[in-house]
């Protein structure tokens, strides 16, 4: 089956490259370059540059949008927005995997859907945009595809302490099973709903949290459960 045209990708991201070679390099994995006859550049250098451009642009947008927050909170928000997990989701939404040039072995092992490979390719694509259209082109892409549609409204999730990760690390350090989360209730009208989530860990530790989104409620439940577990540990310490 023929690989989709890069014209389709350019239409999807609403940007036409003046130098098509930059885009071609951005979607070329090292496995393809190794197998190709002649000199073919892979996207590893593009990935390196794209990582720097992404961190810069996300930092600027966060600093401009949340001037009241301190460095620690902004750093947490940036880490979430530039994480491999988030970038892989963005790449998947763009169907970037189907445009990648992969070696035979990488194709056989499902390289088109590997999260790490997709995240790297997205950074390479951003670098190609920067090379071809400057910071403006790269910034438009980040605003449209990487950042939440309403960045300011996402403050609760982006800037808060990641209690789910903190709880997971604490449980792992104690040799305990990871926490599980489930929605146990919803309150309020559809446009202003509050979710109630229950978090459980170990044999009998349970705590609940609420929030305007499932993610926010999970964070609150994780925080309450972590405080409960640590409180019991101090009591028996």
C-alpha cells in the first residue's frame, strides 16, 4: 500500500513547506536512513532542535498566561505539556505515524504506533517548521496542536502538584500495589458538573476527591489518599 502523500500532512497542519526536504527529513527514522542507498538524513538532529524550540515556546506561553504563578508551578506545567506521553497523543491525533519513513524491521514491530518514536517525530516536525517558517510557524503549530484549546482554563490540572505520581512513587517505595481510581458519582448540571472519584490502594486504604473534571478529581483523591497513608505511617512510626 502506498504511503500517504506529505501533501495531506501539510494540509492537516495548515502549513505548506517552501523547502519540502525539511519535512522529508523530519519524518525519516534512523532505521530507514540506515537501509537507504545513498545519503539520507534521519530526523535525530531535527528532534534535538525541536525539543529546544518546544520548551522555549511552551515556557513563553505559560509565563505570559500565568504571571501570578511561581517557577515551580510553571515547570510542572511545562513538564506535562512537553512529556513524551503528551507529544505521542498529539502525534497520534495528527496521524503522524502513517507518514513516517521506517526501516523494514521497525515497520514489522509496529513503529508507526510506538509512543517514543511518535513523540520524537513530533519534535522533529516542529523543528522543520521552525527551519522553514521561523518562530512564527512553530508557535502557531504549538498553540494549535500542543497546548490545550483554553490554556488559562487548564490551570487546575497543569499547575497543580501531580499527586497521582507522588502517590505512585510512595506506594512503589513501600512495595505496595498501585492505586486504582473509579468515578463513584457526578453532581450538578452538564455544563458545570462535579465528578467524585474514589482512590484505593493496598488492602483497605480508600479516599475520595472531587473536581470539575475527572482528572482533577483523581488528583484530589490521590492527595487525600497519600495524606491518609502518610498520616498512618507517622502514627505508627
